[in-house]
C-alpha cells in the first residue's frame, strides 16, 4: 500500500466515530498465503450527516 493511501486511511480511522476491521486469511493450492484486510468506517459530511464508506 502506498504511503499516501496508508496515511489517509489512518487519518480517517482516527477521526471516525465508529469503524470495524475484518481480516481473512487463506492458503491457495500453491501453498501461498494470502491476507486480506477490510476497513469499514463512518464519516460525516459538511452537514454533520453520517456517510457509510
């Protein structure tokens, strides 16, 4: 992940009132391990309304 994207995501997580993290790990047929991380958070717009991201 690029440094700019990482810092942007971390800033959104720190300012969010609620967030969740889901992590999934699997191994494919060639015995290569894969790890996927999902982040879901609530952000507010300029009117203070929550938007699901």
